[in-house]
C-alpha cells in the first residue's frame, strides 16, 4: 500500500469518525504533496532508485 493510499484512508477515517487518533499525520500529508508515494514513485520512507532500497533522508 502506497503512502498516498495510506494518507487517503486516514482522511476518510477521520472524516467519518471525527476522532483525532484517525487524523492523517502531517508528515504523510507533506510526503504526498512532494510526490513521495513509496515504490510507485521511487521514493517514500525508503529510496528505491538504486539497486536496493535504502532509508530515505526526508529532510521535511
């Protein structure tokens, strides 16, 4: 599941239940804004551009 999908699910859960615990974390929102979707974009919590995935330096 991509980061964009995870973010959208959290949005839907929060809209439905209005529970703060379901609110999407700001980090996920920023990652989606920057296009960091995970494997499908080549970058997310890991950088997939090389031969092996390595932890990404997000700097956000």
